[in-house]
C-alpha cells in the first residue's frame, strides 16, 4: 500500500517506514489530508489552536514537515502563543536569557536545567484540533529544548522571520515519540503516542 510514516525518538534516532505493516490496527487518530495548503507537504487541514485548553484561533492552516527541526507559526499566531507563555511565566522562577542565542527566546532559572522535565510544570500544552474529534497535543517537551547553557528555549519560531509567510509548520520537535502515518491511498494522516526507540512488532 502507498503508506509511509515516521517515529522520531526524543532520545535521538527513530525509524522511517514504507507500507502498512507497522501501522497499528487501533489507537491512531486519523484526519483527512488537505491538498489545498501545499502540494509539497502533507497537511491535516485547518485546525483550531488551543493553549492550555483555551481556544486562541480557528482555521489555523497546518502542514507537517519532518524536514524541519523546529515548529514555525505565522507571525500572528507566534505572537499570540508567545504572549500566552510569557503571561503564564509571570511570578515563576524563570527569567528571559537574551544572552543565550541558541534560539530567539530562552529562559534561565536559579541554576542550569538538565532537561525539559525540570520546567515542564511552568508551561502548558499546545493543542491542534482537526474536525470534530482529532487532536494533536504538543506538550511542553514538544516545543521546548534545553540549551548547552542550561537554559530552556522555545522551539516554536516566527515563520515570517524564516521567510515562510503565513505557513504554520509542525516540525520534528513537536512529533517526537509520536508515530505519524501518511496514508496516500485513503488520503488521511494519522498519529499516536509511541515508543520510537524501538521498531514495533508488525
């Protein structure tokens, strides 16, 4: 069958597959592919954008691109999400770290962080809702990294600054430990949480 997919491990590595042998029979969230956004990329179509369960916007056009290391939001939505994150961090033990140029926005704590687990409680989940039921949850570890300086940095970037215009791209950082399936025969995209460290038994 004309099916392909990938599973990227948070620890590094993962696997790419062709054919339906590794696609689980249950547990996958499916949504129709949308051909209207970009012919070169796979798109699950327009989404509702939520932050911590709060609806931020509708008709949020999304493409999935495993060739992008980070996630990119259009200038408008990048600004909205960044504003929400900064609002949530008010009074929290995190300060902006403009001297860290790993990514455009970084925060530092009283001591260096070792992993995103050290700070995930200060950040909320970003959710994309497709259609009536399909949801793609992007938890804090799906949009944050820890820099070599021990700061936590935002892995959602301003797409306008990267020349992407109004495109919203979900990159590798946001689908780690998620099995993503592109079914070109049924014109649908699916995803499910997965252990991407090991190849599943077919």
